[in-house]
């Protein structure tokens, strides 16, 4: 990309696979003006547009033309294309994914859009397993072939302030010069479950807080109620009496799966949020002391969404499956902010940003 002798006034971004807006929210907190988000799930439109004041384009990335992106990059500003594709295909929990899964090709379409729009900056994040895949190598090779300086590394999220045990591969690329993700701060304070949700009102399983439409949780069957009562903070189903252990976990093939039916610990970070964080049997998503799984609000807070972030229009029924998908699929807001701050620092170090270009976007 070419530029004049003047410094850039800021960064304009387009967020592919934007979902409900976790990455966009974090980038905006870092001072980046995200102009548009693109996602094939139209149910994300309200959350994305209402909270981030950016355009939502309901479209599969496979059908997006370069012109639809380039028109949102203004003269005198650095352009950023972000493409954090859905991670389930590459997750260690997905044992059935093969190269025939069409989601593998989404990164190739991201590559196409980078080639056709030539943004000044590029970013993506995903599960660490992606680094070892050929589709990722094709992506990074293409970036380098186009003249980008590329850095990718696995980020241990709690070391950067995220209150959940999450590791993600983060890629940042720049057309301007060498770029690196800053190392975590020394003596960083690791946020705990207690700090994030300890002050929320108590709930019973299957109930909701009348003052917060997102602070509600799934019901538990009588059997799962007995199981959670037998569960210890930080423990697993191995702590239960034998009569409560599921048949699949009694088999030799199931004895190694200790990461389900667990309670969180008050004084440790939360586990990685998934799209089914609201289910007690889907991971270590039991509340540390209350006999229930965590609420939708609690999951959103662990993902870094502000307490006033609105996911649904007023009056629309709160569907727990839809909200779980929107929140669990999101790039955690703090991780988005780290990526944004990485780009801001990079351009400042090169002397390319004008004064005041890093003010958070209102």
C-alpha cells in the first residue's frame, strides 16, 4: 500500500467472521475503527451493530467481493483485514474433522481477500492446532509472498489478563515492517472466577435473575443435580460415588475424559469457554459453589464482554443455545484488544501514526 509523507490518522478495519463482535469490541477499545463486520449468521446482526456502531454484512466469506471490503478503507488511514474463522474444525476436541470439511476452505477465502484488497495489516486467531495444518502454511506463505512481515505464536491468555485458561494462536502481519506480539507484562495479575462473577446474584438451576435477562442458567435433571452436589470445586466426576458415574466413564475408553462434569474453582481462572458453556456435562462449567452450571451472563463476562453488552433486541426471547453459540464462538474481548494494541504499538514504533490516533473509538 502507498502513503503520503503525512502520518496516518488511524486504522480502519473490516472483521470477517465477526459473529457477535468480540474481536471488534476489543479492537475498538484499542483505538481501531472497525467499519464493517461480515458473518453468514444473520442472528448476530443486532449484537454486532448495536454495540459496535459498525455495519453488519450478512454474507458468507466465500461470496464476498474485494470491492465490498475495500470501500470501507478510507484514504489517509491504515487498512486492517481481520479473519478469525470458526475454530471447531481445527479444535483438539473435534475428532471427526477431515480435509473434506468445507470450513477448512474458509482460510483460503481469507487468503483470496487479502490478495485482492492488499490491506496494510492482517490478523487472525484460532486454536493452536491450526499452526500444523497445510491450509495455515498456504496462508502464511501467501502473505510472505505478497511482501508482508508475518508473526504467529501461541498466546497463553491468562498471562495477558483474560480470566480463562485459553491458548490461541495469534497471527499478525504488516506491510510496513517487522512486527511482534508484545510479551506478557511482568507480574501480571491473573484474574480469577471470584473476581469476575463473585458479586452476581445467586441462582437456582433453571432460574433467572429478574433484573438481568442474561443471568439465567439451564435446568438440571434429578441425576445431574445429585452429581453436582457431589462435585468439588476444581474436581471431576472421579470424585463422585460410583453410583453417579456415567456408564461411558466406567469403560476403559472413557476413564481418561476428566474434563467434563466439573465445578470451577473460585480462585483460579475459568476453563476455556465453548459454545456449550451453559451445560454442566459439557465441560468444567459447574458454578464453584451453587448447584448449577454457569449462566449466560457469566459466560459473557468470562469472554470479556462488558456488562452492558446487548446480545438481543429488547423483548426477544433469550434462547440459551443461540446465546451460547454467539458468546462461545467469539474472540475474547481482551484478546481482541491485545491484537489491536499490537498494531497500534507497531505503527507508533515506526513513526507512522499521527498524534491521538490511538484514542478508543466511542
